[in-house]
C-alpha cells in the first residue's frame, strides 16, 4: 500500500473519472457498494479555488453492509480486502449554519425584554374576579398566538399591548361594577398574548439544545408575577386604594411597549429568517431606524409574502390536539397547574382565617411562592440542557459513529428521543410535588399546630416546594410541546395555555367549596391523589417511541 498526495484538486476528481469500481447514479452522485457519496462537481474542476473544505458527504445508507462479510467504511471501502493499493481521501463535512445569528448575550437581552412583557399576564390576575381572568387568559391566546405565527411577533405584541393599556385607562376610572367586570376581561385578553408570543420568540431564536434554559428563565420571570402580584396589590390597596393597581399597571405597561417599539426586532423565521434578513416597516425596531445604519444585517433577496388570514388560522392551535403525545403532555401539565393555582388562590382566605393577617401581611406571604417559581424554573432549565446533551450523546453513540455528523441544530431527527430528553427528571419532581401538597394541607388542618409561634413558616416552606416543583413541570411541558411543534411556538403555547387556564379556572372556582366540605387536610390530600392518578400519562409519554 502506498500513499498518494492530493495537493491538486484534479487529484481529488481523478478517482471519479475512471471506472475503478464506481458508477454514476445521478448528477454528481457516485456509488460504490452500499455507500453513496455526493460531491460538488462545479467547484472541483476550478483550479483557482481551494476545494480542500468544499467536499461534503452524506450517508444515504448504513455504513455496515448486511450483504457482505466485510465491513464497509464511510468512504465506500471494504476493509476485508487486503490488496488495497492506496488510501481514499478523507472528506470532511461543511460546518452547519447557525440556527440564529444572535449571540448568546443578544438572545438573553431579547428573553429579558419578552419576559418583562410576560409579567403583565400574572400581575393582572388574582386581584378581582380570578375565574373570569383565568378564562380570558386561556381563550385569547388562540387569537393572538395564531396571528403572531402569521403577522409576526412584533406587530401582535404592539397591538395586544395597546388593548391592555386601553383597558387599564378605563379601569383606573371605572364608574361602576359592570364596567369593571367587562374591562377586567379585556385587560386579561390583552395581557395573555405576552405569554404565547414570548414563547414563540424564544423558539424563533434558539435551537432545541438551548431552548430549555431560555424557556425556563422566561417562565421564572412571568410566573413570579403570578405570586408577586398579590404582594404589590396588597401594598397598593392598603396605602393608595384599589384603583392605584390599574394606574400602576398602566404606567408599567406604557414603559414596556415603548421598550418593545424601540428595541425588540421581529423574530418570526418566515419574516426574519435566522436574524440576518433586513427588516422594514413595523418589523424593524425604531432604534435601528434612528441610527440609520444598514450594516447590522444583510439585505434579504426574497420578499415576505404574508399568508392569508382565514378561519383555519385561528383553529391552528386546536389542530395540534390531533397529536396524542401533545394531548397527554397538556393534560399532565394542566392538572399540576390547576393544583398550584388552587394552592395560590386559597392562600389569602386560609392565612387570613388561621393567622389573622392584614392586607399587607397577606401580600407578603406570597413571597415564598414567588421565590419557588424562580428557583424551580432556573434549576430545571439547567437540568433540561444537561439531559438534552446526554440524550444527544447516547443517540449519536447508537448511530454510525464513523460517519456521524451530529444532531442538527436546525431540525431534530425523526427518531431522536426528545421525550426522554425532556421528561428525565419528572419522576422525582412529581414525588416532591405530591408529598409537599399533602403535607401543606395537613400543616393547616390542626388548630393546635397553627397556634404555635412560628408555625406559619411550615406551610410557607411547603408552598415554596410546591411552587418550585410545579413550575419545573410547567417548564418541561412547555419546552416539550415547543419541540414537538417546530415553527409554531406561539400556537403551541396558546393551546398549552388553554389547557392550563381552563383547568385552573375550574380549580380556582371550586377550591373554597372543596375545603369547606372536606377540610383543609383531606382536600389537599385529594389533590395529591389526583396527581398520582395522572402519573400513567407520564409513563406513556416516556415509552411513546
């Protein structure tokens, strides 16, 4: 065996201009045995161009031939032959194009901005008419989310915030109960879009390998507002009256929409691509227009043609329910959300009766719940990223390692076990959730224990654990649904919200009745039992493939 140097590009092509075992099966496609290689012929015969890195190969069949006793290498050679006269040139794949051109710091800035926008869905809830608010938040994302998947994230953000601001203006001066009731629903409908569109933005700019951490951080911001809203509400109501709540939300939302108009770029991939497309009109941040610089992004060679808005557009999220694995995931996550909502909504009544707290103190007891949402979301984000990398490594180990190019960042292989990558930590999280929920109920059921000094810390610690574990489940659920619905980030979040908020509305409406009829301890023990009954749904997802 002797070595042959391939310094000249013609040497590379020589092997394919002879009849030494190769046959052409298509334009630019040559086959030998069980292996096919694809070569870019247009550049191989250009002597003035360096072709050392421009030859790529794609495996069209497994590397191991089942029809011969010899082992086939990635380059089409049978290693059982001992009379090989020269080595084949090794061809290396071209580096994969990044999923998005934004750097990590730019992605984090976008996530922080959409997270700030997502605060309003939680801040606006649990002040008045919580059941009505939850129902509106469940239905309205079907409208806003579907529109954002067609019109773009940025314009729908702006439109929905204008609705939210208008509702807050009316609520600040609401003359009667009927006006307050109606515009609370409009306020919730406007703020609900921030959740689904924010998830869509994150899916636009992050591949699956990074998505878990970003989605968890985003969820931590917006879910903290659900528990932190009563704290602000209690402080504002005590010192400034209940109308000050809507004035506060009006000021904060006006600042947020200004930040969106100035800095948030369009991210919908059908409009902005991977971030390198030159944006115009409403899709372009005002800050870039004012700078009058065009070197930030490349000009787009193709124009965006907006699909027509039809009835099917708004039914698109509902069509996702045809996928059984998505339905199972939504049911399990929705039940956990309903139980967490019941714990949160019943806190005011229970702690006021048992510990005789005033409005300000009642607001402060929600702090452990809010901290739990942040902690649980942050931890599960790290764990999901690690689990994904481990699943990717295991997946690659099962493939043809000698020819493997890695898992694509732009699209997952059909047989990639994404469910196992995301659901790996659900068992121990669910166990913690069940025990903390049951323990929480019984910690408030004994009058003798409640009267002990400092005992209030026990149910508050359990609330922290409940919030942390439930929000970890929410993050896993939302990330998995996003993975299963590529390109439909807002629609997938909208259907997720519909399940969660519908079940949450039912739970919030009946939690006081349940506690009155059964007692605090048995009521929350029953909720823990319901969670156990739902566990087979997780098992089915795990063994889905």
